[in-house]
């Protein structure tokens, strides 16, 4: 057990009981398929779990949220958010992805690491503080849907329904380190156009060759940035399709580009750069995620640093991109395990996650109570 928890053993709910309940809830969630857009039954499970603890919940579609017992409108509200949807299991699984199994102190199952572990750890943290009367902040717990597909019925669908949020902790697997910035995400679908013709004669204008020129540009172009700074924009061609028959020069070739960007470049600046350097037509998919950033001197970050947490810039995207308030992405588990076969999370990781979340809010309370 992480030593941080020792300072809490005489306060609030029994931590060992919270650990066990978290493990049981996560096992239950793993056993219920909850692909993005199909999370009804995991939402039911989470809502039932909270109701059994005497917590009044709100629900919209498959998003479930609630507040601490002694909510006070004069105090700032902290959002504790994570998602209960999953990707679909890939073909390399050697285990049943919906059968939670514990081996060598690891819990295996689809969604155990991304983001079941962070979710149940945040739920346990919320339960720990739920009946506290002396808090200098409120807590809003939100278990949300459609994160994996940036769906319209996920967290952004309830931002107008929940009470005003001062700042947020977004639960994703980060080894309990603090992602204080996260790149935005944009996807574009490109079509390179030529002219069809017979492959055996000098006819047509090969669209694949036009596409290759643009693909090479996406691969090699570097957006200007100050010396010694990380690249602000990463563009990766992830899909391509062209041609209908071996002896026909293709008149069209389509490809998709995944673009990740930080706050140094806006969506419009990126789009203009692409227009000026490529010949393919393209459309931008909806649901562009904006980059997020929180000041290193924000009380939440300062509290985390006081607990020995490290800060970093995250290359991946999450529901942080929909939030208009400062936020930190932080949770048990390892991002490298996300979307991999035979996904797992360590039981000790969940316990440590609960300990650190609690200590983080306790430290924040002490700072604000000075």
C-alpha cells in the first residue's frame, strides 16, 4: 500500500473497504460490454452503485453525475470526471475481454486500464469526501460516455446541465502523474483527383501519384516553433484508398490524416498551412478537440507537486478537450496499455490512485483554508 494513505486511516470512510468496493465495481463494469454509444448498462451499474450509497444521481443519456452531500453554492466546485465507454477488443486478445480475472495482483479485462481504474478510483475518492461538512470546495462526480469516439452524447452534452465548475481532474491512465497540457485533435479526409485512363497506354492522370506528393508533405513538414521547443503539430496519414482495378489509372485517391496540435497553432492556422502546401481537396471531420493547458502555479498543480507528482505534456487526447475550465489529466494505470490486447491494471495501482487523489484534495483544502 502506498504510504500516503496512512495519514487518512483514522479519517472518513474505511479505505480498505473503499479499495474492495472499487475492485468489485470495476470487475462488474468489465463484465458489461460498453462500446462508445452502447453504454446503457454500465451507466445503469454506476447509477445503481451510487444510489446504494445514498447518493442522489442525475442522468442524461448515458452520463451519470452527482454532488457531495453538503453542497454549498458559495464554494468552488471541482469536477471529478472519467469515462465508462471502451473501444472494441482487437483480434489479438488471448483472454475473454469481458471476463474480469485477477492474476498476480493484476485485474485483466477490457476497459480495466482505460479508463475503468481511474473511474472507480475517482468514485472512491468522491465517496470518501461525500459526507464531509468541513470542505472548502464542492465535488461534482461525472461518469461519462462516448469518450473514445468524441461522441456528441458524452461529457459535452452535460456541461450546460451541471453546476459551474472551477477546475477539473480528468481520470485517464497517467501513472498518477499530472498531464498539465494536452494536444488537440483534428481529423481531415483528403481526396486527390486525377483522370481515369487505361494503364497500358499513356492515358489518364494518376491520382495516387498526386496523393503521394501530399502524403510526403504531411510526413515531413515541420511547423515553425521557437528553438528547443517540442513540435507543436503532428500530422499522421492513417488511412488510404485508391484504384478500382489493376488496369485502370485511378481518377481519385482518398486518404485520412490524424492531426494533433498544441496551443501554439490554432485550427485555422493549421488548415491554412495545409491549403497552401497541398493540392488535394479535404474536409474536416466534426468534433475537433481543442488543446488544453493549466498554469503550473494553479493550486491543483501546486498541491500535486507537493505530493511528489510530476508534470508533463500529454500527446494523447481526452475529454479534457471539451472543458472550458482549467484541468489536470491524472489517473492510475499506464497509457501504453490502452487499446492493447489483454488489457490490465494493477490492484495496487488502483489503491495508490485512491490514496493520491484523496491526498491531493486534502492538500488543496489545507492550502485554501490558510
